[in-house]
C-alpha cells in the first residue's frame, strides 16, 4: 500500500500529465449563416444549450455550462447544426470562462454580423462557486 507521501507525490505529478488543446484548435470556419428574410424586423433569436464543455486550462478538469445566445439578426441567421459543430470544438480546449464567452461572441459576430448579440455562459458549480459571464455586441 502506498504511503501518504507517495500518494501526494503521485497526485502532484498529475498536472504534468494533463494535455489540453489550445484555443487555436477552435474552428470558426464551420459556422454557416443563412439569409434572414425579414431584415427590417427586430426579431430576437434565443439559442440555448446545456451541453457546453471546455476544460480548465490549469487543472485539465472538465467544465460544463449552459450557453445562451441572444441576437437580433441584421441580414443573416446562424445555422444551428454548424453552431453545434463549432461548440463541440471547445471540448478538450483549455480556456477560462471569460475567454470562452468573448471568443464565442467574436466568432458569431464575424459569421452573421447581427444588429445586437449577447452571450451568456453559466458554468456548473465548482468548489462551491458558480460563474456567470455575459458579453455584448451592438452594431
């Protein structure tokens, strides 16, 4: 049976074994936008998923969150299947919540040029702390 010191040493060396994927691997080119047929209308589109996943860049442990996208289209709308593939690209990526929310906002604004967009990212409780990040764009 390992000693407490051996267990502690083994635990501390876990950090050396973590390999997280970098933000460079997130591919925004998979995002597709389609023509919005009512550009004069200020319809608000809300998209929500409870399946957003990334990893902590320091521990490599998974972070799970609910992502909410609200936007008013200008001339283009976000195609949902392509959005799903884009979001799957965050799985395994070491990124903090604040950076993830801003990265998603920037990529989606680039893909559909909305009038307005808000990204809300709420991570599940970790260590007794809940984190909510909200970022906005106005054209």
